[in-house]
C-alpha cells in the first residue's frame, strides 16, 4: 500500500534578484529502502501591491549523479498519522540549495501568478516522477521570473 506525505517548507521563498535567473530552491532525495514518487507541486505567489503583471515559472528537474543538499531540512509529514515515518528527505532555501550533479533533466515546467496559485499534479503514479530506493539522485524545483525577487510559497505531495 502506498504511503502519502506532504513536504512543506512553511516559509516564504523568493525568485532571484536578477530577473530571468533560475534558483534551485527545493529538493527531494530518496531514502535507502523505498522508492519515492513526486505526485504534486503546489506553489502560490505571495506578492503584494504589485504594479505590473508578471508570473513565476517552476521547473521540475532531476539530478542523476548526486543528490542536491543544503538549505533547511524538511521532515515529510504523513497524510495519515498511522503511516510510517518517511524514508525520503527534503530541503529548501529562501534563495538556493546546493544543486546535485549529472544533468539536470528537465521533467516539467508550469507557473503561477505573482499573487495566485498554480500547480502540477501527476494524474496517476505511473505518470509521477520517481526516484528508485537508494539512488543518489534528487528531484528539484527551480523557480524563475522575469521580475526580480518575487515572493512565493510551495509544498509538494509525495508517495512512497
């Protein structure tokens, strides 16, 4: 039976201070004993009093040789309190985490408004992005915007 988790930084992050420059702001790294699937990404822009229309793009990218690291660790939250503790790890940074190596492979790209939500959801686990147990890889979320330093928040839905 699959186990479902939420990976929630609970903090406001920002796009790069240089417009159109991508930040690697969030990562998921698999544990040693269970495969992990990224089921959904749920960002929302947190801009206030903006005077121009802009958006934030998010890219799901996979590092294939070594996993990303650094930033602030996130403890994955079980969606059901009866689930086992998650085997995967996650981390984020207000600006950027330390990116992995090998690639990255671009898996998907989607966006949100600067003051509104956007999301990416895999319809089934067959269509979700996965990391095999014990792989030294990570799935990262990059952000980019044509405007500088736009605030946003995000969380992910994962399955083991």
